[in-house]
C-alpha cells in the first residue's frame, strides 16, 4: 500500500476541500488545518499498475452520476463463461452450454443485473447472447478493440479471465446502448452468409492451386472441385435470398438496393445482412461502419495522407468486388467518378475505394428515401 500526503486548506465554510477522485482521510492538526491522505490502490503486476475489483471511478466531488442500471461483464471461452458485476466483488463461472446459460440468467436476475456486456469471441458467444436477449436482458456485444482500448485508457495490463470479465463490465457500463437494436432475423442469415463467403474463399484457393499443376488428371480433379463449389455457391445464394424475402420489409429493402446499377444479388444480400442500419444512418456513418471512410492524419504543420481503417471487413470485401465492374461498366455515375479521380492523378486503389464508398452511399440513400434508383438525364 502506498500513501501520498498533500496539505489541504479549508474552504470558506471551514470544511476541508476534497480533491476529485481521491479517497480522503482527514487528519486534524492542532491548528485545525485539515490534511488529507490520498490512498492509492495496491500496485501489482508489470509496470506497477493499479488493479481494482470495483468501479474504475472513485468517489469524489466530481464522481460520475450513478444510474440504476446494474451491468455485468462476461468473458467467453469455448467451454466456460466468467462473469463479473460492475462495481461489486461478485464473480462466478458457468459452463458455456444451455444449462450454464440458464443458471447465468437466474444469477444475473438475482443480482439485479439488467445490462450485460460480452466480447465477440469468434462465435463462442452467440448462444449465450441469444439466450440472454430472449430473457429480456440488454446485451451489448463489444468488439475486442473496444475492450482493449478501454483497458489501455485505465492502464490495465494484467490479464486473466476474471480480470477480463471485470474490464468488460466496466466498459459496458459507460457505453451507450445502440440506437438501432440488433435484428434477430438477420442473425441466422449472417451465419449462412459467412458460409457462402467461405465457399468463395475455397473457390479462389482452388483456382490458385490450378495454376501450379500441369498434369491433366490433377487439373480435372481441381476443376471438378471448382465446379462443385460454384454450384454450392449458387444454391446458397438462392436459399439466403428466399429466407430473406420471407419477411416483407426485408424484401422491400432488398429490391431497393438491387435497383442501384452495379449491385447484384450477392452484394445486396451482404449489404442487407451485414449492415442492418442501412437507410437509418447518415452517409458518413455508413462509410465508417464499412471501413470505407477516409480518416485524417494531421498534426500541427504535418498533413498526412488519408487512410481507411477498421470497419466490417466482410462487407467491405463485398463492396470492393462490386465496385470494380460497376466503375468500368454498369454504373454511369461511378464510371464518371473513377475517370475524374484518375485524371486528377489518384491511384487505382484510391479511386476504387471512393467508388465502393459511393456504391454504399447510393444503397443507403435509396433505402432511406424508400424509392428505387433513377438514372439522371444528362
């Protein structure tokens, strides 16, 4: 335990002033000059960084306003779930299966928890998220980069499952709930779309393999595998579209996106499923979510080159695949944009990113307005 001392003069009403963020232990001198002891948390771990079991916000005159929302954090692994309640010392562990989810929901309700934060962990979190949402808990699905950045802000380096659960709980406690709630109808379709994307990756892998074999029998085998995978891909696209069109509002949204020249059924499905916010957010927000927004890199007199970063990688790849032919053949506005950017000396990749961003903006606009694309007359 480390104790630091600082003299504190009394305020006008002769009461000692309390520094924000400090735990104060007043010590009275003979002259009634209050002196405070700033009690620092125990330092453990590499770098002598404070590790706390409770909230990241200590009591003080500027302490954040408390709410009635009790938040828990869940650290997910393949076999188990570690749970921590924000601001408390409660920690427990359950199995990552149906019986464990039921026990978890009961324990959370008993603890008065209404909001749960959980980190995306490659799909291992999917079952417990669906179960908790069905039990009327507000579940915030956090990206690993969010939790990691939050830990860095608070100088947290020590890492284990229990500490991670507490960190997730603290992060979820300060985040706002999403304005647009997740659409459960799209959750299953997202799994089917991921399988479709994996089929396409397999096709690309077999095509690359074909370039390195000259023996006719091996080439026939590889070509047969490519043909089989292409057939499976077409079937998967039909099935996803059929399931999506079973819902009237999603079918209307799909038709609006398909009205944009250069967007085919495969790309439209990716836009609807990978971006449920489509039509309800601004063009800038849509570009940022897809990882197609150019971010500034300036400091003082330095003017850095703009770069795209982050975003939803699978959606971005679908938009890139559609933007290339659209910018050369199918969308007159994109053909003109690509030519204009190249004439200004932009590289092919930069121009293609701009076209992909425009394609997304067009899709967002037609859904937002509820009217299909109309070609402008020159």
